[in-house]
C-alpha cells in the first residue's frame, strides 16, 4: 500500500487556497458517514459512538439523535430517503432502525459471521448485505430475502446499485469486481484487471458506466455494456481512495482519501469535473475522509472525516470561476 504523498508534489491540482467550510456541525464523537435526505431538508451523520444524528440541512440545528446497537465501527448505511439506517453487530444480524422514531424496523439474520458493508438501492426497495463468503439481497419494506450468493475468495468491501436497481456491483478483497443480476442473483461478470483493492463504487446517473477507486489511488470508468475499462483519470488521488460520491446532475465527482498506514493521518478531499477528470479543488484534511455526500441540488458537499463534526462546503466556492 502506498503512503501519503505530500500535497506540494500533487502536480496540476488547484490547492493554492482552501476555502473554509460553509458550516461545521459539531458533535461529541468522531463521524464516519454522512447523507442528505432525498428532499435535501435533513442531513444524517453516523458516529463511531453508535449514534446517528439528524440535522436540519438549512439551519444546521440538531433535530434528534438515534442510538443503534453495533459492536464495531464503519458498518452502517443510510437509506436514500434518510429515514432508515442499516447496521450490524456481534450477533451476526443486520438491524434496520427508523430515524424518525428510533425504533427497530427489522432484524435480518442468516449471515454466519459479523456482516458489513451494506448498501440500499436508490429507490430504497433493496438492501445488499455481506459477510465472509456471502452476499444477500433483501426486499424492503417486507425484509424478504431475495437471494444469497457467493462473493469470491475474499469479502466485500463496497457495493453499488445501478440507478434502475437491476444490477448490483461489489468490490472484493480479492481485488476483483463482481456484477450480479439484482433480480436473480446470477453472476454476470467478474472484472479481474485490478492489481489492488477497490474500496468504493458508484454508477453514472444513466447507468452506462461504473466508476471505481481504491488503494492504487486511481479512478477508473467501466462501460457497463461490455464491462471493459474505458477510461482512467490522469489525476489520481494523492493517497488511497476511501470514499466517493457523484453529484445528482452527474457532472462532478468528489473523492476522499486515506493513508493505509492509519486513518488518523492527513488525507485529501478532491472535487473533480467528471467529463474532463480535472481536479477543480483539493482540500487537505487532518484524517481519513470516511464519508462524502452531495446535497440533492448539488450545491453542498458534506464530509465526515473522523473528527467531532460534519463539515459542509458550498460547491460554488470549490469550482473554478
């Protein structure tokens, strides 16, 4: 794994002046995940203390805090409507909590070991869960198991659903990407061209491309008709990539880095133009960027990077003028 590169050696990136966050939402625990509600009115943050915090996205006021039962970190997912979270724990189950009431909605069982990560489909009607050797797909709100399938020689580290929910892609510790039919569970393709671990995946808004990034610091684009790599960004990440989000209009990509030596080392947040691959702005942060999210109107970026806060940047302040 590669070490963090000095910011001064990152050629061609716009790093001269780092704008201050538009707003900082202070918390009493480090944060590792963040998501806006589909209507943009609320923002949800996940803390290492096993609590989800819900803020008014406009005012920054804390609306409520919900505790979930989890025995380890970084294994929770937020539904697209920001109304549910899925999280697991030492009892090997996956539990779904209602973020309005704090009540447990479902308890999903069947994984033979502690599970994670998890991913909701964009319409919130499917939930992918994983454990060593297993991928399970659940239908919501019924919590009916649609299928179970093997996930390769390692374990899953990241999922992505196509926008129409028909395809599920997974990145495995064996460095391969796997693509399944989300209706039948049929394995459609194994992409075995990557030398190192992929940590994050996202589909383009039309589903024509899959974007991947990971430990090798590069960002790749795959044609979902052929599953061939059609592009690699010339400007990679100064360190390994841990988090990624595509803007709702599909025009911008934000990536967050981490030093594989420790998540406590500095890392970078980079906003890119997806069409050109050009880095519009690079921001240096004191710790790994664990979670990033665009607001539905693509005007704000929320960032969780293991500090006792969630930071919000205005995209207009990060784009070149």
